[in-house]
C-alpha cells in the first residue's frame, strides 16, 4: 500500500502530460481534425457539472496541435511515471539497481509509440461503438460489454509491456500473459465502473459540503490509488507465477532463480 501511494504521486504528475502526448501522437496518425472531432464526442459522455467535459474538450483542441516547446516540456512530467514504476518494481522484485530515475524515464520514451493505440481504443469504444450498435437498452448493454473487452485487451497489453520493460527479474511469456490478463480485466472493470458512476450523476460532493468539484478530485485520486495498487498486485502475481514453484514457471526462468537462490545462501 505504501508503494502504491508513492506510485500514485508519480501518476498524478504524469496523467495529464501523458494524455496530451497520446492525443498529439494520435493526431499525427489520424490527422488533427479527426482526433478533435472524436475527442469532442468523447467529452459529450461526461457530465458537464464535473468540469471534466471542458478538460477533455481542451485536450482535443490543444493536444493535436502541440508545439515543439510544449511537447518537450510535457515529456518531463510525463516520464516521471516510469521513474515511479522502476522504484516500485525494484523494491517488489528484490533488486536495488542504479540510475532508477534515468532508466525509468528512458523506458517511458521507448514506450511512447504505444500511446496512440491506447487513445484509439478509448476513442473507438466511447465515440464509435454507440453508432455501430444503435439506440436502445439492449444496444447500450452490448456497448458496455464491448467497451469492457476493448479496455481489457488494451490495458492487458499495456500492462504486459510495462511488466516486461520495467521488471528487474526474468519473466517468461506464460506468467507475463496471465498476470497482465488478470490485472487488465480488473483494471477495465474498475475504470468502466468509475466512468458509469460519473456518467449517471451520482452525487460525489455529498460528503464534501456539496462541492462536486472537490468530490470529483477526491474520487479521481482514490481511483488513481486503486489503479496503482492493482498494477503492483498484478506485478507481484506475475512474479509469483514466474517463480520456480509457480504455476507458470518455465525452464528459462527456473535456472536463473535457482542460481540466485544458491548465491543468496552462499
């Protein structure tokens, strides 16, 4: 829980710059105008009273047209999440490697090309699926189900890349797949639930003097913390599956773990 709280600090710093970079890179792929229209449709699904609609509209307007100076400035806070991941994974993996901050930030730069895929999945699930499925209650339920699957596949793939890139230990393909798939399923369901809570107008400011803005900020912070907890629990699960006695341990990982255990005994 302490590591998750620390990782939440890095995530809070990086979340908006990462979204800006993702929209910018997606605009390079699809074009500025198309991305802006899709972001406006995405904003229409958020309650206006929470202030999120204006923020998403601003992302859609500013993100695809970032200048060089703004782009370079956004890289500094955006890559801070990689630093947090390296520090947390090194502690949980039992390693104390050097240059944690630099290593984490450089790995973030390598993974930047993945952002357009994540943005496209989110835009497609929210802005395109309703038109494809049509109106009606059954279509809405099917849309929620399809959105969960899109979120599961996207978050599972992203988690597998993060676990593989940032881990200090050897992870085989089987434990990596099952650990990322289980965590991605939980992340997708939790994210979908958070969106539905905001979408259906739950009074999130009731416990904060009627301030919807404060309630939204606190709820978003709690969501970030739970998301980072899930990321770390999924990583520990992957390490357990990859251990010599784990269900998914493979022949490549076991000798290395055995050598490390013998070295620690000596």
